[in-house]
C-alpha cells in the first residue's frame, strides 16, 4: 500500500479463487470480490497461451478502467505457483511504470 496511488492489494490463489490476504479497499472497491473475479482472467490467459503453444509466462496483466488501473502479477517462484498479486491504483494519483516496478520488487521480497 506504500505504492503511490494504491487503493487496494491482494494475494490470490487463482486455482481456487480464494483471496489469501488483502490491504485497503473499501465501499467503492471490494478487493476480495475483484480479486476472485480476476482469477477467471488469469486462467483464461494461461489457457490461451497454452493453446497457442507460446511457451511464455505472464509477467503482468493490466486492466485500465476509467479512473483506475488494475495490475495482476502471477508469482513465478516455485512457492508461488497458482498465486498472483493484485493491485488496484488510482489513475490520477499513480505512475503506472513505477507501480509495476514496485510490484515486481514486492514479489521478489515476498516469502511464502
């Protein structure tokens, strides 16, 4: 939540749709509902990559709303299989490139 413009963040298991931890959110954004809904987005993209035979992984995914950015970052480490970090940002108060950088750093420091 120290990322400039952060509204909410979550750690999510996309195999089950369960949110393992949340920060922030509120009446305008139920981060638990948003995170669970985005498990379908992650699963669909992974399935598409597999069907195309790309042999690639997802670094991150960006969903741009009218007033918000939502960044989904699947964890790449062995302990992070099936998990993703989810960050919602205010468009007017955030720097997207810097937020992506900080999210990558947060992933590197995350101990599971």
